[in-house]
């Protein structure tokens, strides 16, 4: 996918800013560094982000590379991925993102992650093993459909073998987070 000038740089700036702020909020929540007022403020900000993304999807379909550029398309994906409080938005975004992938306007691993997140949030088994849980026992894979063919499915969407992905997550957690501060966290960027 070529680096081309986005058709809507205004949307690109908004998506990037929102995703960056949301990532900061998630980091503080994961590290349990917020008081009750801050948690409430963060939930409101997450709700607003979801509402903005819903508007963008309604007006423009999936904001892919052509519309908003590579960085903003990734930001839109991150906002959709973390819109756990809005399962309808996640399902709609998954459908639109799949269409964008088919049109060459978005990377297939983004769709695989969002598909898995949507399935896991619906209580269903994921397809590609991108969703994991961190608990007292360590990093565990959320339920996966047909685990014996998981690496084949992962390969089909450009993801590394699950053993490599799990090891990368464990290393990242060991260096980036104070695991003792976290009770249970669903990890988003596994592969």
C-alpha cells in the first residue's frame, strides 16, 4: 500500500489524536493509576470516541488508507478494537473493515484482530488467536475455534505462529507493565 496523501486530512488528524489519547487512557487504567473521577472521565471519553467513529463510519464507510492515510487508518482500527462497551459498533466496524480489506484499502491483520475481538466480546471462540487474557497464571489465550488449525488460519491473514505471538506478548508485558498491578486485562495488540 503506497503512502499517498489522504483525501480527508481533517479526519486523519482527528482519528490520530483520539487514538493517541485513548491509548494513554488505557495505559493508565491498566496500571491502575486512576481515581474514581478519572475513571468516569475516561469512560465518557471512550464513549465520545465511539460516537465519533460511528459517525465517520456512517458518513464514509471504513476510513481506509485512501481516505485518511496509513496512520489514521490504524488509529480508526484501534478505536474500533477498543470500543468494547459498544458491541454493535464493533460488529459494524468489522463488516466495513472486511470490505475495505477486500478492496485493498486496509490490512487483513487489522480485520483479523477486530474479528477476534468482536467474537470474544460476544462470548464466542475467536478465529485467529489475537485475544488473550492476563491473569494470575500469566498470559492465556481466549477460547479459539479449532486450535489444531490455528497457525494455518493465522498464516492466511499474515500473522505469525501463535507461539511466537504469545512469547512476544510475554516479553512486552515483562518490560512495559507492572504485572502485579493488573488483575485481569484483555490484551488487544497480541500478534
